C-alpha cells in the first residue's frame, strides 16, 4: 500500500458508543418483548459494519502515478506539473484536498498556503469519483536555478459516513523532478577567439592537412614537395601530378567555473557570485554548441574522490541539454576545492582544450598551469565583469602576474 492512513480522533469512540447503545437496545427488546426495537438495532449494526469496512478500504485502491519524469524549464519561465490519481474502487473521494510541499526555487501563488525559510506548502482541491481518474494541474513560476521535488504529499478528505477527517500520506518518493535551467547571461567577445590547431574537423581553409585522407590530385609545381608526387596519376595523365589531402582543424573549448572565493587569511568559501558565474557559463556553452565545437565543463566543487565537478567534452543539442541539467543540479552546499588544484587535476587527468575560458576569480596559484598552457599554444581566456556587461579577455603570459588577485 502506497498510502499511510490516519483518521481524526473520535471515530473509534463514536463507533464504540453506538455499539454499546445497540447492545442496550437488544437487551431491552428481548427483556421487554419489544420486537420493533430491533429495527434501529439493525440500522446501527449496518452503519457500524459499513463504517468499519469503508474506513479499512480507504486508500487501498487509490493510485498516484509516480513514474520518473523530468520537467525542464528555464529560470524566469512558467511551467505546469500534472499529478494523476487513479481510483480503482467504487468509493468516491468527495470534498478533498491534495497537500504537498516544494523548495522555494519555484512558486505558485494560486495554491500556496504557508511558506517557511526552506519550504512552501500548497493545497489543491480535488474530487475523485469511483472507478475513475482525476488530474490536478499545478502551475508554477521558476524563480531560481535548481532541482525541485514534490514532497510531503497528503490527501485530506471527509469520511463519507462519519464525516471525520481522513488523511492519507504518500509513502513513496514521487518520481517527477522539475529541473530549472540557469538563465544565460550574455558574455561579449566570444566571437573574437577563433583558434586553429591540427585535429579531426574538416575545413576548406585550414593550414593543416590530413595525409590519411586523399582528396584528389593537381598538376605538379616546383614548390610542391617531391614526396607529394602521385606516380599512378602522373603515369595516367602523362605529366606529373601532386596529391591533394583534406584540410582539417581542431577547435575545442573548456569552460572552467571558479565558485570559490578566498579570504585575506586564506580561507576558501563559496562565492556570492556563483549564480552569475553559472549563468555566464550557460551562455558560453550555448554559443559554442551552436557553432558546432566540442565543449567540456569543470566546476571546482569536490565530486567523487578528489576530482572536481566534471562534464566531459561533447557536441550537439543533446550535449547542451546535459550541460544545462548539469549546471541546474550543481549544489552550492557541496564542498569546494581550490581553483589551483582543479587546474592541476585537469592538466594531469584529461588535458585541457585549446580554448580555455575561466569564469570567476583567477588567483596567483593558477600561474604555473596557465603559463604552461600558454607555452603549449593554448589560449586562456577570462570572463571580466564591467559596468557595461561581461566579456572575454585573453590572459597573456607577460601580463599575467599584474592582473591576478
């Protein structure tokens, strides 16, 4: 049984009182030879049996669909959540309310009853007739990024025979999750950093060639290397022919979010700008995925072991969905790690991309890794906030020490 049942105090007392009264009537009817008194006795007996059977049956054949599903929505948008109740019995539930709670990342003024520092409680009226299905729609507004679950689901309704309040508590975990994506904050300058490196993405204008992919031939010129001569084609054409290879390039991004902020005495704590950083990362990832380039995501929050919060590189709309959900699920209450240690981990474990954008504070301890990447020919970018908005700027080796905090 998925429901835990409780009935308002007084029902059992009332049933016992009526049962006692029925026994007294039976004794009077027998001793005084008054058979007409057996009529109310029969009525009370039927009422007691029906009340007992009804109380025992409540909630047994009532199902709440709790299949796992995700409702995806962006911060600042309106959405709806549907709860489906199926009543397999002939007993109707009249004049009832469905009560539940959520965290304060969403809000619905239509059904809200009370609110605390961490939870908001709602009551939605519902009528479920016998052998039927009822659907309640819960409209909400997505206030903040995060994951929301509907908890503390309760069903209040009056007992049909005694009119006492009956409460059914849903014992399972409700499967629906509401995932609120961060609202992207534009970051200027991302279009100013094209970067070309040997790789596996085909391009007509790349300076690099893949010698494993023969595209065709052309007439040999004196500037062509001797090893480029295609001897079979030359014999066929009766003049020297040079090989033409497909040109390719590689552009890959890594977005690194520093959610830590260091105090003057060296203590590390969560930055008050974390939500802004996450929204900036969402914008950068959207642009990069739209351009068709792979992107990986790193957050200096400790995951399993000593690794940071990592989403490996990928492309396409499905990868963008993973990124947005990944950002939505990031919990600020988790333990954070030093940004320098995260950069060391990335350099040692997986190796960075050739375009690296760091969001958040860049500290002195990042210098060794950033300068190493700079020597390897990678571009290291930093999101800078100004009065006119945010934009990407390149961290260059010769001026790095003057700009770090």
